[in-house]
C-alpha cells in the first residue's frame, strides 16, 4: 500500500516510511495536487484536513481522515482503517527524509560517514542511495520500539474485542 500525506502529517509520513510504506509528503502543496497524486498513483490520502478529506472522497480517492495528533493514535487509526501491519522490517525500510528504500551496508562502507563512537557502538547500518544519509538503531530505537509495541497492543485489543 502506498500513501500520500498532507503537510500536517510529516511525523506520520516518517513513521510509515520507517515501516516500509512508500509515503509521499510535501511541506507545501495544493489540495487538488494531493488528490491527483493519490488518484494517479493509486495512493491512499492521509489527512488532518476535513475539507480535503471530503473533496478526496467525492473524487473517489481512498482517504483516511486523521483526527489525533498523537502518533500512537494516528498509527492505530491508519492500521485499523486500512487493515495494514505496522512492524519494522530491516530489509524493507525507507529513508524517513526522501522515501527511498534503504540499503543495508557494512561498517566498512560507512566508516568515513559517521562518528567513530557510533561505529564502535552499533553493528547494523542502512544507507539511502538517493540522499546518502546513514541510519542505525540508536538510542531513539527504544522509543520507536515502545511506540510500535503500544500500537500493536491496541490493535490486538481491537481484534479481541471484535471477536467477543
């Protein structure tokens, strides 16, 4: 599944990219362009703008209206509405900056690109072939893991409640 998100959802775009979803994001773009991109490229439009959501629905564009500003609630909402999995797969993660699929690289390949203390502390690295940024599961990974755990706990509770 591919997405296009409005300018109010940059954080959600980064999360979806991290989780491997092809997600377009523009800081400034007209509503009609977002709708056309979604329609022409078979993308789901994610928006916090109720007016944009209504316009997209009228044009038969698959859309999700996001009400919350909390990332856990946003991810749960998207996963429930679209029946998608929200799990990190190190072989299909995307650059949070430019949306390009990241490539696993060796320490030797990134020695000259990142500080030595990072090289000493971590073993798994990814590099974006487009913007050339290097990524690793740093200190922030605990927060990412906790958020994903919370999202998936809420989703499993929804599933259990639906079967009772």
